């Protein structure tokens, strides 16, 4: 009897070992945790930051990471986690992700945007599945694996889960990067979001285009709608719009011809047109108005000659000779192309930046491949770190994936998600154990 009991017991233990160590089973729980995070509705304009914070803090506790909740603006928590390194003198690694997502129109989705539905092909449908709850959770899963393997970081690894990126990041990453807390972290490199790639190469971003929001206004003598005369506000504004359109086409042609990537050209798109004399039924039709206005969203790569672009605006797009008004100080928004040290706001991707080489190598080691480094076409929180002169790389490991951020039916395949965890495991390991750079960093700090 005793032997039989023992045998049964051994069988049971063996069974448990198979069940709990089988990769499929642990993958299941990884996917469940990702889906649980996706199911928290953190969409703007009323993100559920309370439950997102609770969820992240619970993950941190399960992983024995140090945590603190910072509030730079009321009810907008920023969760900061720490995995302490054995050498706290060395600059640390910051893994940044935002917790909010853009709004969605559930009726236009095949599955509810906060249901995190997993279909038979392994696609997980949810707002934030690409932008960028995937990345936040992948950081944590990679750390879970590294901890389980006994890995001990030399550099401290921080994770920031920031609010409000989708509405500009002013109460999130911007205030964080300006804070004493941030200074005390002694950050040496920041990883932030990138974009999905439709090919098998991952995309990495070393800079982003800077938004210039321009409004130009034309004034002219009003006149009868039947009269042909020069210098009407409408005529003058249209000449400017034509000039802007020619420039837009010249930039777009470079992209279409494959000579430049989207992030490498100046994009200009008309955001609004405002003119006409309102009447109870619409607009007065027999009157040419005395004022007309147009607004443009211009995105400028940090490698652009800002002065020549400004000259183009003054001389061709809004010349005083056509009764156009525009003043350089009147941009609705005009992001600087330089960091606070006066250097172009970009992260080096050559041998001068060891973090870039480490990233490339770590991705390769995990059987991934990086495409040519790119300029991000829009804005992310990475700019707040680059503004401070810090290297920041935008990277979301999603290959063979359609780009669906901010779109209906945003999804990520679970196999790609799991592969991304391998990639981060490799990157975090390489970054957190990197020591050779310490001398260069010390001399840079002295400067
Ligand atoms: Zn994002």
C-alpha cells in the first residue's frame, strides 16, 4: 500500500511538472495578463487610470519590483517601477510606455475595443494592443523571465507607465522629464514606442518630426460678388494655398520615388479654411469677404534647415506683398528642432552611441532584425527625453503586422507579442549588464 501511494504521489508530482512547466501553459498566462491590461478602458478623454494603476502595481508586486506612484497632475498617476542594479553609480535604463489610449468607435469594430477578443488565428483585438499596452506588458514579461533565470542587472532598470501621451503628454512624460525625481534616476538611455512593421524587419526610430502649426491670414478690400479685381482676400489666400500645395507635392514625390522615408520630408496638410460672411441661411453669396484664413499642420524633421523653411513661409506662403499676415511668433505650435544644448533633437545611430549598437545586436541575438533607423512621422513622449539631450529609441517589436494604431480593429497577433518578449529579454539583458560605457558617460557628465 505504501509503495502504491508513493507511486501515485510521484505520478502526481510529475503530472504537475508537465502541466506547469509546459511552454503552452505559461504562454497562456502571459496572454491572459496582456488581455487583462487591454480590458481596462483607459481611452481619452476619461481614461480609467485608477484601475490601470492598480493592475500595474499588482504586476510589480508579483515581480518584487520597487514601485512608486507619482502625480504631477491631479488624478493622472504615473507609475514608476525599479529593478535595482548592482552598480547604482552607472546611468540607468528607462523603459517608458503610456497607459492611455485614443478613443474608439465600438460600432465600427468587429469585436469590442475593450473586450481583448482572441480569435482563432491568435489575433488579439483591442484599443491599445499596438499603441502601446503591448510594450508596457512586454517589458514586465521580459523582466519576469530574466528574474526567473537568475539574471542580476548591473545598471538599474526603471519602468515608467505614464498618463496622457495621446493628448500631448504635458501632464505625464513632460512634467516627469522635468522633475527632480527624474533627475535622481540618472537615466542613460530611454526606450519608448515605435510602430508596427508590415515586413519581417522591426522598425526603430531615432528622432521624430516636430509639429509646426501655422495659420496664415489674408486681408483685402471687400467687394461685390460680381466684380473682378486684384488683391481680394480670397484670391490672395488661394495663391498661398497653391504655393503650399506645390511644396507639399515636391516633398511627397520624394517619398513616392523611394528617395526619402516618410519621416525624412517636411509634410504639410491643410487643417482648416475659414472665410465667408455668415448669413442666416449659410453665407452671403454676392460679397467677396475682406478676410480669409487657412491653417496648416506642418511636420518638420529635426535635420531640416529651419531658417530656410521660415524664409519660404515669409516669402512664398504668406508674403506681405499679397496682404498676408503671419508672424513667426504666431505659430499655434512651433516645436524646436534642437535640444536644450542646441543640438539637433535626435539620437545617434552610429558608433558614437553604444546603445544603438547594443540594441541591434540584442535584437539579432533574439532572431529579429532591425530595418534602417527612421524618423517617427508624428510625435511621441520620446521628445521630452531627447530635449534633455538623452538618447531615446522608439521601438515596438511588431513585425509582419498591419499598422493599426488609432484605427478601427486594432489588433496584435499573440505569436508576435510573445516574440516581442524574447526581443525585450535580450535587449534588457544587454543594456542592464553593459559596463564598458561607464568611462565615456563619466567624462560626458563632467562636461
Ligand atoms: Zn502611443
